[in-house]
C-alpha cells in the first residue's frame, strides 16, 4: 500500500503547478482522497478532498478558487492543480487515502 507524490518544485508568485499522487497496493477508486500541506514550523493542515468517484470536492478557505483537486481512477492517480500561487502556499504537500500518507513533495513559491 503506497502513495507517491510528485510535481513539486520552485515557482514564482502567481505561477501554477500540478501535483500528482500515484496509488498502488489497494483499490484506489474505493477511497476518498485528500491533500494536506505542512509549512516549516507549522502543523500539517488539510487543503482539499475529493470523494471516491470524484463527484464531490471540498477546499480549505485559503485555497478555494485557486486550487482544484481531481482524480483519474483508471490511472490510480489523484491530482492537485494549483494556480495563483502565493508565498504562503510554500510547504511540503502530502496526499492521503485509506489512512495512508505519501512521502510528500516540496512546493517553493519565491521570486
């Protein structure tokens, strides 16, 4: 049972990134999925969630309108499209499904 995040990197303020979360070892389509993030010195915070079939999504107030969570169950992969990035979005981003955590991917927002 494993989740592997990818797609992080360095981006300028106002830029965009798409994170991916590849699932293996379990039936990904049976589980809701969430994205969380943790900035240095801060607690991990919930960012967004999507139901197992992708029919419903929910977002933290701080990212609503800028981030979009989605999934492709045929590819066992979830996504987080991030736009209009701000310095305060800088963090390690983690995906979670079936109470399993990935290793995280670093997102740095800086000019």
